[in-house]
C-alpha cells in the first residue's frame, strides 16, 4: 500500500538521522570536551525528535496504530517507546554541553563519559527501533532468517559499556547453532537489549555486596530456539508473575515498589513483538534471587504474522 510504503520511508529517514547522531557522539571526547560539538549533538537529537513527532502525526492522519505504543498499568498511553528513547538521548546529549554544575564546579570527565555512554546507548537503540519499524511497514521484516548468535554478540558489545558504569558485567554464552530463526534483527536486538536493561535495574535495586551479573545465552530446546536473559538482582514478587496484573501485561508493580524510572512499560511491547514473530516471552523468578526472561522462537522460517497496522 502507498501509505505503508510512505511510513516505511519515513522511519528509514529517521533511522539514518539517528545513525548520524551515533557517529557524532562517538567523536565526543570527555577528556577534552568541546561545547560546540556537544551542542551539535543536541541539535541532531532535537531534529530527530521533531522528525519523529511529524511521523507520528502523519500516521495518526492515516489511521495507523503505532506498533510500539507504551503501556502503563494495562493501559496504552499516548506516547511511544521510540519517542521516549529519542527524548532520553536528547537529554543526555544536552548534558554533554554543560561543563559546570549549578554550583559552578567543573564536571568530571567520568561524569561526561557516563552521559556520553548513555546518550550513545539511547541513540543506538532508537536507530535500531526506527530501522526495524521501517522494515515492518515495508513488509520485509519477516522475509529472511537470522543468526541469533550474531545479534547477541552485538548486544553484549553495546550493553557492556553501560553496565561497566555500575560495576556489573554481561556474561555471554553463544552456542554455535546452525539452524536460524525468523526475526527482524533490529527488533530482536532491541528486545534483548531492553531485557538486559531491565536486569540492570534489578541489580541496582538489589544493592549487592558482590558483583552484579547479567547472563545472556541461547540454546535449542526441542524444535525451538531459546534466548535467555537472567540476573542475580532483586527478583520479582510471585503476585507479579501471574494473574491479570502481571508484569508482562503492563502492570507496573516493580515501578510502584521500587520507584525505578520507566520500569514495566516496555515488557508488554517485547511480548507483542516476540509473539508477532511466532514466538513467546516467558519469565520466572524467585524473589530476592534474580529473574530469568526467555524469548522462545520456532526453528526455521516462521509464517508471516497477521500484524494489523491499522487502528481498530
């Protein structure tokens, strides 16, 4: 359809803008901070946000349902994960241009490095989301099989820098599985990255005496691929694992208990994306002893899902 092709093109342009943002952030040196470069990065972020807002307006005019709307306590909110991620990127980018605190004290290179790492992480995730959504609207998201191991290696490489800031590590066990799975690679990257991010929040809440560890691994179980993300963090209470108000349905019990920003909004979207690729998302946890999330996919090429892009 003409409308979906237009949306695909718009998301592609946005992904290219966000790729340029990544390149600019990578060049920023916290040891010798350049305010003009930081301002340029912030301007790129502002332009990307404006580009996304215009795209959302166009989609609403064409009666499209956004595939990645945010969910809070079982209700869809009038925001979108891509927009929120770009906004976070913009916030961190703007901080790179602030070399003094409100008290007039020079910010340390470590503080600037943290902002750079987080800005880069947000720009990278936003780029992956925009690219994946472009393929979703173009109809090419489900036309090929991917190597899960390659996606997981990229997630580990990109996420380790963020986890290093908090003294945690990512343990990666990639099995040399020959069979491939059918999943749009950018959306799989995003899904696993967000699960790693959730694990980091769990580690922060747990306040561990020993080092926090996030484990990412893949394996075959019968006729299915399993991607497993686990941690030794605070875990999830039993009442949040089942029933109507569970964390996969959008109930933000973890947020309400621990007051962790953005907790609980993304899991329903990960679940939806996985299910639309013919898979399922599972979680198990013993409170106080960490949690394990599993993305389970059928081996080989899945049939193209019936994902309606129109509002009902």
